[in-house]
């Protein structure tokens, strides 16, 4: 299978300069190592009508190209379901009936890390499960044999994080992000995952699940986010932050791309940047967005 990197946006709205910067970095990591570059639309939830088309157009406008057809997660639900069946048959998944509130209020298990699922439904008897099914539909959780897992990251080194009995399928029947991302990356031949470092804490869960499923764990690079002037993650409300907003201020997509690349110490187009890209030299701190003219 061809080795590949990817960008996997959630079509919840327009991409802002932070999302575009992550996509450009993922493209540079993949292309500079001779990998294919795939685009996957993560539309299992938070999808807004029309957002995907605008995202794809904006990615192309800053020079991010991809190989093959765009993949959509909503077309792959049977793949997620058969993977969950496989885990269930191996005794590695169980039904959970807890509400968010019940989880918050449950006493945490001894030695369990903060925020970990307390294990309430892990060992329900058949009749107990039967009774709970009559009350509400079940989510499916992983029966994890570990409480933490370590991953290797190109920018963060070894990173150890919590692995609990995390959700594989929500109680509305939709595959959970942590399951879908692992299945998709493996099934698409993706062996390099470059994404925002807000996702680093989820990565040990994903790598552990990949190993249970017999998948090769991809290499990871979690890149710094773009923050607003207050140090919070950049968002739509922070003024002109999308290509659409910036076009209304008179900036072309090429100018925005050049601005983003300058924040990485790179020349003004992706093709020029590719010729000199060195992952070891990308900034390790977040980029503070102060508009096109400053920062
Ligand atoms: N769809 C996720 C997001 O937009 C990214 C998931 C990933 O790159 O693994 O935040």
C-alpha cells in the first residue's frame, strides 16, 4: 500500500488560518517524504451544509493538493460497525448505559486517572444489561487492559497519556471519533498523522486501539496551534480569520498562504517551501494571529 499523510477536517464551518496552517504543514510533511496526501472529511457529526465544498476550495486556493477521491466518514459506517463487531467478539468491547451526569457523579475507581470512565457498566450481568436496555440505548466502550500508553511524536518526543474504557460508538449509533480515525487511517494506508497539538491527549487512546486491531501505529507530528491575541485558540469570532473574511479586506489567498508560510519561516508558496522544508526547524510555540499586517 502507498504510504500517505492526510488532512481530516470536520466540515463544521469555514477553515480559519489556523486550520489552513495545519493543512499546509501536513502537506509539507507528506510531500517532503515522498508520501501521497489524502483528504478525509470527518462528517460523522458537526457537519454543516455547504461547508465541505468551501473547505475544499480554500485548501486548493492556498496550494494544498490531494491524491485520489475525497473520503467521507458517513460513507464508511459499515466499516466502523464491522470493526466494533470484531472487538465485541474478542471480548474487547461492552455496552455502556451511563449518562454524562452519572459518569461525573460516580466515585472514580481506585488508581484511575482523572477524567477516566469509572467502569460502571464494565461488568454488568446479562439480566442487568437487559434491564438497562429497556431504559435507554447503549453506547459501546472499549474494554481497555491498560490505563496509559506512550506514543512517539516528531515534535513532542515520547508522550504518555491516559487510556480508559473510551467510547467506540455513541448511544445514537454513530461511530465515535477515536474509533473512526483509527480505522480510517489504517484502512487508507496512512502512516503519518500531522494535526493540531490539541489532539495529542487523544493520541495514546488511538495508538492503543490501533495496536489491539493489529494495525501499524502511524508516525505522529502534533503541530502548534494558532492562538488569538488573548492566547485562546483561534476561532471565527476573532475577526477576519478565513480566506473569505480576508478577501473582503482585500487579501488574496496567495497572500494569506505567504503570510502563513512566513510564520513558519518558509518561502511564500507551498512549492517553494517544499524545496527547503525541514520538520526540525518548525516553530514549537503557538503562532499568535494578529491579522495580516502584524505579528
Ligand atoms: N477532524 C478533526 C478536526 O478537525 C481532526 C482529526 C485528526 O486529524 O485526527 O479537529
